[in-house]
């Protein structure tokens, strides 16, 4: 999310939302790595709206979104329709409340699925070097081998988990609903998972649930 890149959207009563940059160097690096979409590009607008709704917990009004994209509310409405069509594939929707605005509705698990797909398309999530090094060391210890594509997908999923947990966003997992094969695989990989999480907790200074 944009917050971890040194900026966030701030709500100002009567004025809407504005982008506040509190770590210029971090945000500059974010821009240099092309993580920010070009809102002037018609193709990028739905994607930008999805990112905004994921990053913002408060209600957003159409005029606020128009100000963010530097376009008219009519253009935002068209892009929003495409954004909603995209999110439907992940069981996500836009909740609308009269006089308040709009906000994202859906399960955390589905939000992470959406983030993973967006990241695969435009590198929206940056995989930290810390995470890469930890996973490399643990995989070597347990002699785990993956293709480059599978490893990147795995790292992306873990990075998204870290980013979301830092925002106090958690996924509820019902072990009773898992099949016997899945539970057996979890039991087999439990020592590896615990070691990986332990290393991440030390590096990121927080406890995973």
C-alpha cells in the first residue's frame, strides 16, 4: 500500500482527501520504481481506483476521487464501473452509503487475492530485500527448490501478508474446513513456517497472529 512508501491520503472535513508525503526519500524511491500509476492513462484509472479503495478505510466521495485523478466526476464514474467489474472476480464490491460516499466491501482473503493479481500485473507491491534474504536462507536450510516464477509468487504473497498485518488486517482460517491432505501438508511444513515467521517477527518488530 501507499502508506508503506512514505505517504498516505488524509481526510480534511469540507475539503476532501489530499496526499500527504511524510517520508520524501521513501516516496521518491516509490515513484522511481514506477509503482505509481499514470492517472492520465485511461487504462490505468480503474486500477488506480482499486488501489485507492484498498488503501483507504474511510468513505470516499466521487468528487474526492475526481480530484485525485485530476479528471471530471463523469470520467471517474466510467472508470469506477470498470474497477467494479474487475473486483467482482475477487468477490469484492463497492459499498455505497447516502451522504457518506463509497468504500470497499469484502473479505480480507479476497482483498489479498486482488492485491496479488494487481502486483503481478504492475509490480504494485515491492518485495523487500529483507524478506528475500530470509526466505533464501530458510529454503537452503530445508533444501526447498522452486522455479523463479513460483518463488516470486510466494514472495509476493508473503510480502502482501506482511503489509496487511502491519495495518492490522487479518485472515480468518477455519482449519475444520480444510481437507485432510491440506492439513497434512500444513503439519509437514509447520517447522519451516514457524521459523520463517520467527525471523520476520524479529526483523519487522511485530508478532504475527
